[in-house]
């Protein structure tokens, strides 16, 4: 069984550029979560979806961040324009209906110079 | 609101020694509790979970955890640590109708040869 898939694994970009992170949840899972991990703030939930619908985006730091889930097998997190303080590891996780444990992808390490 | 405290930022043990990582939670009712492990450059892997029933739960890699309601604790244990257990460990809680995991700040485990 394939786990959660994220791409790219590493992204280096210059300040002001648009960045798109991608996630494919585990097949059959209907919840999808986006997290950000930094040394200073630890793991933060940015947004989560249920059946492709955003449920809680209160963790999205600014309007520069947006997330979409056009179908059950794909989600994107976009940062436009990117800033150096966005440098972090971004994780996607998924879980199934009726179960609370989440399964994490390998993460995307974003560096904004 | 639920919260998780991991009082130990860093723990060092010798290979073969026993291990206990502490986790305290705050939640009004019976929570769902989890332990995750993160190796360097990797995503978070679920070690074990507690929902109800037997308060001593077994997980993968020889880990176990005990739920103690009176102490609001969910400590992780392993009788004999292996060098490959060196990683960061996160305790997490979810409660009620919420789907979001609330993570502790993590405990970094170093294993000495």
C-alpha cells in the first residue's frame, strides 16, 4: 500500500516566487491535513479538508497561503509570493472516516532565499 | 481546548537501557492519544494509539504506552533501547468531534553506544 505521497521533497526558491506543494493522500482516506514544522513553532496545522471541502483554515498564516483539493486524490498548498520566513518543512497527512490517527507523508523541505 | 506537554526536550540513554518518555495532556473528557516518531529528514510515523479499553497499549518497534487518567498522562516506554531508536518523539491528542491533532513540542532521544 502506498502511503501519503508529497512532491517535491525539496524546494529552493527566491523570495517573491510562487511555490506549489503537492500531496496525494492514501486511497480511501477522506480527511487531508497540511502541517508546517519549524524549530521555533514546532508542528502547526495549517488547514484540513473533509471530502475535498476545506473545514478549518484558521492555521493558514496569511493570504499568501492557499490550499485546494480538486479531487479525493490530490491537494496543493500554494505560497504566493514566498518569503524567507516561509522556510520550513511542510507535511501532508491523511486519515479515514471514523478513525482519528493520521498518516504522514515524507514532507517537503522549503527554503526561500 | 486540548493541549499536550512533553516536559523533556532531550533525553540521552545508553543502548540496551530502558526508556520512558513523558507526556501530559489536558482535555475535559477521555481523549484519543497517540505517539509518533520522526527520524531525521523523515515524516512522522505512528507508533501507537489509545482510544479506550486496556490502558496499556502495545505499538510497533517494541514500544508501549500507559494511559493514566488520574495523572492525565500517556507515557511511552521501551524496555531495551536500540541505536536505531534515536529520533524525535511526539505525543498528540485529539478529542471530541475535532479531527485536528494537537502535538506536544517533542522529545529528542539520543542513544549512546
